[in-house]
């Protein structure tokens, strides 16, 4: 009898251990899913996450919670998710900032090593933008001046060593111009400086500049993408100008590495459905994200991340930020 009881106890313990070691065996989801936005309320990443979230809420069987966790250049929220169980209940809203951080980490967590992608959701478009009354009428005029006057072209951005500087310097390097990057604290200051003639321009996302372009106070010389943007049909794209450069700001969602594949698939499928909900489609339209597809599946997103990190590594080495 004692022998029987002993083996029963062993089987019970083994069963409990198996349940602990295999979170995918538990029903999922059975409690709230939390989206960690590693930026403050009201910014682009926050509004994008909330637009997806509004479409997602009716599709989930459990509550959806969106938590803003700014700090550390988007790494505070990334580190928080990396420290949680790999069970699919904490999802990180990922941006290009995290890919850049993978080159020069500011925290113990690293995107490529510690996270699995659910999907890329958005792929934004930048434009080379100058003052509406600038003497430069075409990109060729601007490039010609820049080649004749190295370092004299002054283009602004908000993140030294980050996306703004990388996009600006890499674009101009591609057209053979040595540009001077001028950092500002905000996009509003950049626009004022351009219109005031203090700097020549900026390489910025269209959602940030389009109202002033339509008002004639700013002017775009080229959109950085494979085709013309419908919002600026008279502005050439880099591809038609013979410039092999189409990089853009991206947003994606991911989970801690080791999350069970069936849970990643569940999240992927339900989020993809949310992208077809009217509230999210309106967000895409209002922010001019419709010009090229943002969606990539998990495997394609992983490849995109890998390729972008390699590109950022090269640019940041040339700028002296990394060895």
C-alpha cells in the first residue's frame, strides 16, 4: 500500500511540474493581456498602439490593458517585458528605436536576443523637406549645392545618434553629400527653424509635415519610398530619382523570447484581424500610412529586424557612435 501511495505521489508531482514547465498547456488567454508602450501618452507610438487596441478589444475574450512606460529611450519598457514570464500576457510595442538600441544597448535587454516578433504593423514614409520659399526647387538643386559646399547643408532632427540622425546622414550619403545634422528638442522647433531660414531642412515623416506642406510653408523635394506618395502626387520618390534608399520608421509588436508558438500565433491572428477594423483604418488614413504596406508576418519581421540592425550598425560606425 505504501508503495502504491509513493508512486501516486510521484505521478502527481511530475504532473504538476509538467504543468509549470509548459505554459502553453494552460488555457490562453485566461486573463488580461497588457500592451507595454515604452513612450509617453499622446506620442506616435502611443496613439498607434491605442488605435490597434481599439480594434483588438472586441476580438479578445479577455480585457486589454495599454500601459505607458516611458524612459531610457524606449528601453525601460523593453526591459520590463523581458523580465516577465514568457507567457504571452505582456506584449511590447516596438519601434525603430529598439532596433537602433540593439546596436548600442542602453540596458541589459536586447531586442534581437530577448524578443520574438508577432508582426510588423506599420512602415512610415519620410520626405526631404525644406522651406516653402527655399531657393532649391528640386532635389538635384539641393544635392548640387551640398556637393559644392561640404558640411554646409544643415538638416535637423530630434535624436542625435538615433533615427533622425541615421535617416538624415544615410540618405545624404547615398546621394554623395556630406551633411551637417543639427539636433533640436522637438519637431515644432525644427519646423520653425526651417521656415525662419535658420537651417535648410529636415528628413521627417509626412504625418509631421504634411499640413505645413499643403499650406505652402514647407516643401518636399522627394519622398523616401519605392513609389510616389498619394498625398504628394507631384513629389518624386527616391526610386524614380535613381536613389537606392527607401528606409522608413517602423512599428511592430513582440513578446519575450520563449513564448509558446501557439500563443504567438493566437496574438498574430487576432491582431491582424484588428488591422481591418474601421477605427484602425481611419488612423492609417489620418496619418498617411496607407502608401505602402506595413504588415509583415513573424518570420518576415525577424528578417526585417536583422537587416535593419545591420544597416544601423554600419551607419553608426561611420558616425563614430560605435566601434
